[in-house]
C-alpha cells in the first residue's frame, strides 16, 4: 500500500508519554475518532486521552469598527490584536500585536503630554503587515478572517509569471516602501 497522507504528532507533556495529533479538529463523535485514528499505522494500540473537537473562531466586525492600526474608531483608547481582529495565524497575530503596541505607546505619550503630536504608526500596504491591516479595516460585507498571503498585496506594475521572481519583487518592493516610510 502506498502512503498518501501524513499525521504529525507533537509531544504534549515533559515526559514524552503523551502526543497530540496536530490539526485534527473534527466533528466525528469520540467513538468514531477512536476507530478511525486506531486504523492509522502506528496508532493501532494507542490510548486516546482526549479527542478532537471543532472550534469556531470568534472575531469582531473589524472592517466596520477598526482602523488600519487596529484602533477602535469609536474610542481612540481601545485597540484590538490577534485573531479577534480577523487575522489568522500565529505570525499574523503577533504582527497585529506589534502594531497595537507601537500605537498604544504613541497614544499614551500624547495623553501624557498634550502638546505632543505623534502620528499613528501604520505600515505601507505593500508590506504584509500593512496589507493585513488594510484588509481588516476596509469595509467588506463578506469579511472572513485572513492569513498572510501574496494575494492581498497590491499587484506589481509588471506581469511576472515566474512565482519565485514575482514573490522576490514583491518582497523587495515591501522593503523599499518600508524604508521610505521610516525616514
């Protein structure tokens, strides 16, 4: 029999006696999970301590209530970060947290000194962070959470078929725009 799928196990305790099936969210009933997972080579004699369940991501209607700095439009003292904003993934959530932290610090400094006028820190939409921030803050009646991906970046002026070259040009443009934005 030729293999056609892979199951990733992740250590779930310090003694390496429990492992987690990575990414196995399922609607299968527990008995059916035991039957199906026990049929996988190497797991025939496994003892299942906890079964998988589906989870639903909860997120706010960011496109209506947040700006591109993840700041609540109705209250400049409230910021949101992470999956609740509609960004999907660990790196994306961390990136949104970084934008929030930079802007919360700036906001605090302005409150501390009323004479201080500090602009919000936003990233160019040609960067992945900027593109995600624009995605979650642009009105969209069919809004769904989004991972970082090249499809949300503005297109290049020239059409490039070779993905490797295209992605490199997108990265180069982002770095250039980020440098210009920081000066």
